[in-house]
C-alpha cells in the first residue's frame, strides 16, 4: 500500500523509538495501526457502495430499454387492451373527482328519516 521496504520501516521504527521512547512507542504503533485499519475499512465500504450504485444504475437502464422494446413489439390486440384499461382508469379517476366535489350526506338525508 505504501511501498515501504524493510530498511525504511526499520529506520522509521528507530526514529520513533528515539522520539517517543520505549514506553510510548507501542501505544503509538497501535494507534497508527488502528487509523490505517479504519481508513482501509472506509475505503472498502465506499468502493462497495459505488459498485452497488453502478450495478443498480445499469439494471435500471437495461430495464428501461427492455420496457421500451417490449412496448414497441406488442401486438395490436394487446395495444387495444392497454388503451381500454387506460380509458377505464381515467373514467374512474374522473368519477372519483366528481363525487369528491359533492357535499357529504348526513345519515338523516341518506336514510330518508326526518326528525
């Protein structure tokens, strides 16, 4: 990862031993090792997330292509059926909006009983 040879690593440890002393050097090495482990873990998780997002995007694009190709290759009977279903859905939407605009009926008005 860092392209550090054995001689360079030995030199860094000797300098660390002189600067930090024998009591604090093991703690410093453990701390640095923990940081390196955390950075590797972070890099791996970011790479996994990016890979998943790219796969998801590719799947969505291929799904759109397949959907377009599938809709273009439909037989006339299926197209007519789809048009009928769309018209039925629109008429239901329109009737719902008309009923929604009417004032609500009370129980007395709808049952026909008057007090």
